[in-house]
C-alpha cells in the first residue's frame, strides 16, 4: 500500500480522507460496508 495515498476517497467527488489525521468526530460518523458487517467479504 502507498503510505501517501488516502485511506478513503469519495466515489463521486474524489475527496480524500486520511484516518490518522481526521478528528474523532469524523471517525465516529463512518459506517462499515454491509459486506463487512455480515462477514460476507
């Protein structure tokens, strides 16, 4: 993995998110993908 690449990118806008530098409130708003929640990945 590229350490300079963002952890997530918005599908439509391309806006980047790095979890290591995001505030706690932003991380608490993230939701898991349903495949991860169901352990069906």
